[in-house]
């Protein structure tokens, strides 16, 4: 048997160290991805709650003012019976969504 040279041994050890470092980095990335998925889930839950509260609010507005839309510039109610041509964005009560 012939022993490898010091340079060859150091090269092999360098590859081993690089491989270990990469494995450690991948593990850290996986942990970060798990954390991000948890945060993403929490944000989605918060969005669901906001949309639910918004829809409930618009139902009470509809009960008070009738079917229609809200002019988001002047915050006035526009009844469904009297459609108004406007370039101002409006939000239907029953179809309110967050974009």
C-alpha cells in the first residue's frame, strides 16, 4: 500500500470540510423554510380574518343602506337601482375582496 501525499490528504480533507459546510447550510435553509411556511400560514390566517370581518361589515352596511356600492373617494353609498358612471373605484358590498 502506498500512502497519499500530504497535499492529496489535505485536498480530500478540504472536500470533506466543504461537504460538511454545505450540509450544514442546507440544514439551516430547511429550518428557515419551515419558519417561513409557519409565518406564511399565520399571515394567510390573518388575511382570512380580515376578509371575514370586512364581509360582515359590508353586510351591516347593506342592511342599513340597501344593496349598492361604496364610492371609495367620497365614501358615499351608491344604490344598485341608480347605477352611476364613475371613474372612481367602487367596492360592491357582497363581493368585497382584498386585492
